[in-house]
């Protein structure tokens, strides 16, 4: 049962990751990272397919092995958060409490992303 659950979660994460690769504001790499983690517990062959994939594999391996998020990925992530926040302000016209909550959550996410090492050398210094 547990193996089946991880397999289904892995497939769902791959599906969302593929959609994220096409839609500009939806991230994709995080979903492939989660898919690889799920497949590690359910289907090592599918985990290997993700890790060996020429487009997503290097990012997944960099995160898994060293906690690395490249500068380009950081720029896209933080830029996407900023655009998403701008769209939220424009379309929702939130009350102050909701505006503050969303801003705090996005700032926390941005701080996390920016605090990760950008290359293997930096990752080695933090270990």
C-alpha cells in the first residue's frame, strides 16, 4: 500500500512538473525533485529516469546531493514569486491582513531559495 501511494504521488508530481515546464508561473523542478523522492520509495527505475533526464536530472541531482539551487533557478523562482504577488495584488485586491500574510509567506520562500548554495563549492563550505 505504501509503495503504491508513493508511486501515485510520484506520477502526480511528474504531471504537475510537466505542466509547470509549459506554464510560466508554475515551477517545475520542485515537482521533479518530489517525484524522484517518491519514486526512490516505489520505483527505482522511474527515479533513475528522472535523475538521468538531460533537462531536469542535473537540477534534481544538484539539490539532492548538495542542496544547490543555481543562480538562474533562483532568479526565475524569486522573479516568479514577484510576478505572482503582483498579479495577486492586481486581481484580488486583498484586505490588509491577507496582503501581509501572502507577503510574509512569499518573503519566507524567497529567503529560503536565496539562502541555498548556488554551486557545489559553496555547498561544500556549508557542510
